[in-house]
C-alpha cells in the first residue's frame, strides 16, 4: 500500500498522525513528491479511485458538481488544502 502526498501551498502544512507500527507491519510506503508531473497525478488518482487510498478523513469541504464555482473559490483561499468536488 502506498500513500502519495503533494504539498500545494506554501503556508503552514496540516499535521497528520501516523501509527508507525501499522506502517511497519503492513509494509506501507509513504512517498512525497516535488515537481510532480501528469503521470504522478494519474497514479495517485487511480489509487484513490480503486480504493487503495482513503482520503475521506482529510477532506476539508465537499461540493457537488453543480456548485463547482463555489468549490473553486474555496480552493483558492490561502491555507485551503483539500476541497472535494463530487461528480455524482
């Protein structure tokens, strides 16, 4: 199992608590990216879509596709990290 993180803001990073025993015994890889390209994004998106990575605990706000404009405004606020647009 892998977790892929990408910092998208220069403001203070959010903190995430990790259980190092779980990481060790389940052989979980944690990777960071710098200068990620389209292929890196696609790899992460595929893992999320297949349920390999569950981001629900860290999503700050959710918007329907019909409220895309509000979602974009929220995502542009300094310090905003995880704005989700649901395509259903």
